[in-house]
């Protein structure tokens, strides 16, 4: 399922820049903030590219 399909289903997608496949280990503070719902939506609306994670 892609990002658009997830968002259409009501899933909040968070992109964590600088994280790889292990978001919780690569960027633990950002991961915890995302899980707790404390991330800014505008900051997460970035294209997925090298060195970034997919949907969280």
C-alpha cells in the first residue's frame, strides 16, 4: 500500500528524515514524538528519498 492509499484510508503517514529501516533506532526522539502525535504535519510532508524512511 502506498502513501496516498494509506492517507485515503485515514492513516497518518509520517516521514522521518535521516532514518533508515529502523526508525526507532535511527531517530528515537523523532520516532517517539511521532508515536505520541507531537510532530508537525507540514514538517512530515517531504518526499521520500535516499536516507529517509517510508511511512511510519
